[in-house]
C-alpha cells in the first residue's frame, strides 16, 4: 500500500519582520545575519495566534486543495516543539476540533526540527497497517514565544509558520509516495538545544526559576557541525538504499536552519546548490514547519510533476535527524 502525498497547504503569519528591526536594539546587523545564515525575514505570529491556529489554517488549505472533507480524515499528526499547552492537551486535538474532523484520532509528535520527517514515516505506518486511509500531517511552530529576544545568538534565527500534507492510501501498482525513510536520534546531544526549565527535570518554581531558563538555548557551533554531518549521512543512506545517484533526484528539501549548513553539505557531496530547495531568506527557521512549507511552495509553484523523486531531510533538537525518499 502506497502512502501518497495528495495535497499540501501552508500558512505563515502576516507580520513580516526584517533583519533591520534587530539592528534597532541588538548588537547585530543585517549584513551579519545574511552572511552567516542566509536569513532576511521571518514571520511572527499575532498575540492571539497559537500553534493550533497556524496549523488549522495550513490544514484547511491542504483539505481544500485535495477536495477532502475533514470528516474523511482518520488521523491527525502534529509535529511541534511549541505546542499550545505544555504536555497536555495535545495541540493536534485542538486542530481536530477546529477542523471538525470528527472521525480522526489526533496526537502530537515531538522530534524537534525532524518532526515532519518522523511524521511522514509514522503516517505511512498508519496507512500500511490498514488503520488509516487519510492522514493529515502538520508541522506548526510559534517559536517567537520561546526565543530570548535579547540573545543575538538565537533570536535572529527563528520564525513562525505551519505546513500541512495529507497522505492518502493508494493501491496503484507503481511505487509512489513515501518510499523509504532513514531516521535516527543522538540523545547524547540532548542538551545542545533545549528549554531548560518548566518540565519535570527543572520544574518552574516561583521566585527561583531564572526566566531565561524558560527560553530556547542552543550551542550553535556544535549543532552546526552535527547538522552538516547529518545532511551528508542522510543523503548517502537514502541514495544507497535504492541505488540512486543524485541526478535521479529532482529536489533535496533540507531543513532550513542556516544556508551555510546547506552549502557545506552540498560542497562535501559535490552536489550543485540549485538541487537544494531553499526558502530560508523569507521564513528563517520554523523548526518542524520548514519542510512542509517548502513542499507546499514547490507544489504551489507547479515545480513538481508526478513521478519526480524528492529527498526531504531534517535535523535538530533531540538530537534527531533523518530523511525520506519520496516519489511525487
Ligand atoms: O533547527 C535547529 C538546528 N539549528 C541549527 O542548525 C543552527 C546551527 N548553528 C548555526 O547555524 C550557527 O552556528 C549560528 C548561525 C548559530 C552561528 O553562526 P557562527 O558562524 O557559527 O557564529 P559563532 O557562533 O561562531 O559566533 C561568531 C561570532 C561570536 O562573536 P565572538 O565571540 O567571536 O566575538 C558571536 O557572538 O558571532 C557573534 N554572533 C553575532 N554577531 C552579530 C552570534 N550571533 C550574532 C548576531 N549578530 N546575530
């Protein structure tokens, strides 16, 4: 049974924040941010928008494109590191209610910036087992709520947004959809990218908890090195599995964390940079949402044809990394 991506949708908040806005209050510059990351803009959620709101908008667009009624959905998977509420309730359940997807089970998936990659294989599993015929998979983040706006090492890197894909069971004879996934974790690096307090390890204690410990922290250099080697390792595994060469792949869609990470991996693998789909200049790093936003853009711009082979690759908190080989 194939698990085919039958529609995609995306939503980013209206507010578009340029690098120059940071220059007004931080010791940074547009030149530094562009030359070190490739980022020029990020979109920032309105005060009344939470992750479920962005996710719902992206999902509605995908449902509309596929002409699928929400009641037809069997499962909603929501990859996010920035849920509406800590731990419970799951944000996917809120989206299920917003959509009126009355027959769908719903759960969140926590795998950092690799969440959508893990989600594609999870969705395929629900379809292959016969449990589901239609799975809505969403990556949605409101990172602006969790970055330290005074920390130039991190706040310039992130943005808010959501992307959705609907995976449909397909019994056609040709192998299509999610063909193969290579997904891994490296828990030894768990604390390289974290929000220290507020969980069960360091619970929030009034008057004791440092407010900065509630916000995102990252050892950028170490995560950078991990990111480049993850990209290279994942490309190798996905190509080797089907004995493919990079010439067989229409686009590699990497997690959009830093253009320099993508350039370094391209150089190491001797792959032309234009084979990688890059939109980081507009959206910055939206964690679990970068890959579905890119997929929806590619589809929206009619850049994909049936039969095209794609590789999607994620890496991030956990640490987690990996990718999917997809036939469109
Ligand atoms: O999605 C999750 C995965 N995340 C990632 O993959 C991110 C991985 N890491 C990175 O992309 C890069 O390491 C960063 C973009 C975070 C940092 O770039 P870098 O070239 O590795 O910079 P650095 O950390 O080596 O810092 C170099 C200098 C430092 O100053 P000193 O100590 O040399 O005086 C930083 O304080 O650049 C400084 N710096 C900045 N300067 C101006 C760091 N951020 C900024 C900034 N503006 N925004």
